[in-house]
């Protein structure tokens, strides 16, 4: 009788444990569903990652959650091209592909870890928190290829023990991946509405609007505003001799050089074809000329290296400033710079605009 009672108690205890596990899994599933519901309709990277990480940390009481993105993946490149908020920069780790694949693989299956956390230092957030004792790496996929991961970490070693069921995490990874695809498509369209697709610079419509805004600001508060109209020398010849791919390489190279050599407050845009515009707030014409001579010198010393070719880079420019007479609006300012560019091109024998 005693044995039967003891067996009965054991069975009841096992049943109670099963029910506890069931209720716990049911509660976790409900929370995952709530997270999924919150993120499905978000179409901006900043808002998406902020909401995702906040919801996971609050609903599951997880101390640390962050995003890893593989460097030079489509998502990482797009994030790098657009303005991002503090939350995304703080909770984003960009990792070389080889390092990511070595640690997390490419299978799309979540990985649970509670030993040798320091071995995963490359995937840790910028704060480099080594106090964590367990972590989950949930792959993020885009068009069937891994582009990064959602990472969760805890100070308790048993929170993400390798023997735990990761089914719900895998489901979350699928939903996050679908959302990433939607957000990426939306952000790409938003980016292209304001940027030139080849160079990534601001497009003509945007640069003209910025020039008008800066002109009005200079008129209202005083101080000079200069604008530079730039044109590549012999761009047609580069296309004819080396093909349009090398011509595109040259445009990207010049765009990158202009962006890196100008100040943070300066605005660089592609106007059309091989024409670029640089808007220089709080800059007198002499300072603008000095900048352009430095850029010309840089281009002369650093030809484009592409497809085993060394292609010389030469550009002409015209500068106009609000301090000059007869400049009464942003259109007149740009036309003045364009006129001086044309004059500069005319002084170069054999160079046609």
C-alpha cells in the first residue's frame, strides 16, 4: 500500500510538472506572438530594431538584446547609407562574414551557448559586456541567405543552456527575417527617393532643395554660402576606351572622394551625368577655391584603380558665393557656378563638356 501511494504521488508530481511546463511554454508562446504582432507593421530600421529589442527585453525579462549584421551584406550597407538613431547604433554589432559564419554558421537554426562566451566576442555588442553567462544567437535571413542575427543574453548560465528547446526562438527568427525583408524593401525605396542609386549621393531634386534652404538661412543670419559645380574631364573618353562599367566606377570613386574630403557640414550631391554639386555653408569663395584645389590635387595623385587599370581622375569646377553681387536667389547662385565651370572647361584644350 505504501508503495502504491508513493508511486501515485510520483505520478501526480510528474503530471504537475508536465502541466507547469505546458503553462510556461504557453505563456512564452503568447509573449512571442505579442512581439511578432508589434513588429509586423514597422517599416523603418530604427523603429523596427528599437521596438523588437525593447519588447523582447521587457516581456521576457532578458538583460541584454542586440543585433549583429554581417558587414557588406545588403542590410548592413543600407543601414550604413541612411541616418540611424542612437538606439540602433548602440545595439548593433557589424561583423565580417567569415567571423560571423565561423561562430554562428549559415543554417538559420538558433544556437544556445552557456560556455566559453568570450569565444563569441566578435558578436558581442559595442559595449563588449563579458558578464553574460549564456546567450542565444537567432539567425536573420534575407532571401535565403544569413545576413545577421538577433542575440539575447543573460547573467544566468541556465537561461540559454544548449539542451533547451529552441523551437520558439526559431519561429521568432523566421518572423524577424520576414520583417527585415519588408523593412529593407521600404528603406531602399525611401533611400532612392532622395539619393542617386549609383553613387549614393543626394540626388538633384534634394540638393537643389538644400541649396535653397541654405541660401535663405545665409540671407537671414548673415555669413557666406558657397556652391561648387563640378564636372569630370574626358568622362566620355573613359566610357569609350574602358566601357561604361569603368565609367560607373569612376563616378563612384569621385563621389566617395568628394564625401571624404569635404567637411561634415558640407553637402555633396550628384547633379546629372558626370556633374556634381557641393554646398559649402559658412564658406567664403577663397576657402571654397582652396578646398577644390586640394581635391584636384588628391585626384591627380590618386588615379582610379579598377579591373587592373589605372584611370587618371581629372575634374573642372566653378565656384560662386552669396557675397558676390547679383546673386539674389539659390538659382542664380547655381547658375553663376555653372557659368564659371563652363569657362574653366574652355581653358582646357581638347576637353569638351
